[in-house]
């Protein structure tokens, strides 16, 4: 099943409520771009504006090749399918032809993604993507649309709720940003070698420092290697179970666990529920 079919605003908790409650699409986009770091965000997403158009750029070349396309597809669906379309007024669908999406994805992958988005938005309109212009095999990924679309109302505007949810999300973002640069570098290596069960000593060697120095510097940033390792595994596990629709056994194997039972114990400790129950829900 394409990843696009499995995303809804409910996947994003308080961030989803903050976007849905924003008065306009522009304010929802502003909230999203400021707070997407609280989730499992690996794509660098930025926005730029001219007098008549807006452009959202997705940068992903720094990611490992084996997960690069999937993570790019996922964040495009979040920003365009969930934020831009799902949350906004139905009238926006009539203006899809005014927008364009250039994709740094191969043609077959891009086609599957748009098919998934069509299925995801089927309750809004029949084949809403047929009027939308997208081009695959581009050197960069950019979504361009008329600037006035940002003035479109959201589906359930409630400024007070939006402000409350946004502040909570920003507090979580700040907690992560306070961790510092070393934690970010360690997390990037863990992502690349998640199946290898890389040890703290091995990562320290990759960073040209000894293990005790790395642990001390991480402690100064308010985090431990074990916490970073488990955060990364938990985030990827949730994506594999929920978005890729993998089985518990397949997920355990991809994360480098020696058995499904060991993975289930870890997942239950992280989330409070076993992976089988999470997958069913």
C-alpha cells in the first residue's frame, strides 16, 4: 500500500489540532514548518515567497539512499496532501491546476505516490489529482502554488485552540533543539546503521572521539546515547508498522532485533502497548 494512503491529520496529535484550528492555510503552514521537528522529521523543509507565489522546498540528499525516497514521499504527502488539501476548504480543489510539484523521485515512484494521494482524498472529490501538474525525475523537489491560496480558511478555525496546541508543540521542539549538535550527529549515524545495532563505542570512533568523551558531551546536552538510540528505533518502528504496514516480524528484522519477542518488549516499553495491538489500532 502506498504510504500516502495511510496519512491523516490524526497522525500528528497536537500538531494536527494546531493546524486544523488555524484561521487560514497560511497560518497552518507556518505552524507546521515551525513544529514538524517534534515528529520523525528527516527532510529539510523550507518556504519562500514572491509577490504572487509560494514555494516549499524539500531537501533530502543528505539522507541514506535506502530510505531517501520513502522519507521524501512521506513529507510531501504530509505537507501537500494533509496540510494543504485535507485541512482546507473544498473550493481549493478547483484550483489544483494553478499549482505544480517537481519531484526528485523516479517516475514510477511518483505515480504511486499520486495514486495514494488520490485514494486518501477520495472523500473530497473524485480523482482530485487529475488536474494537478507534477513532474518526476527533477533535480530538486519543490511545491509551487499561488500565494493567495494561503488566505483560504481551514476546515475548523479556532484561534484559541490553535495557539494552545502550537505553544505545546514549540515547547517540545525547544527541548529537542537544546540537545546540541553532537546528539544530532549521533542520531544521523543511528539512522543510517539502525539494522547493525551499532554500539556507542563504534559511533564514537566514527566521530573521532573516545566513548567516554562522547557520553560526557551528550550528558552536557541533556541526553544519553541509549535515549537517542531508542528514540530513533521507536520512530522508525512506528513508521514501519503504521505507514509501511509491515508485520511485527518484518519490523523487528529491519530494526536489527534478533527476535520478534525482543522487539515487542522494547516497543511496549516505548509506547505502552505491544506492536501487534498498535498495528491493529
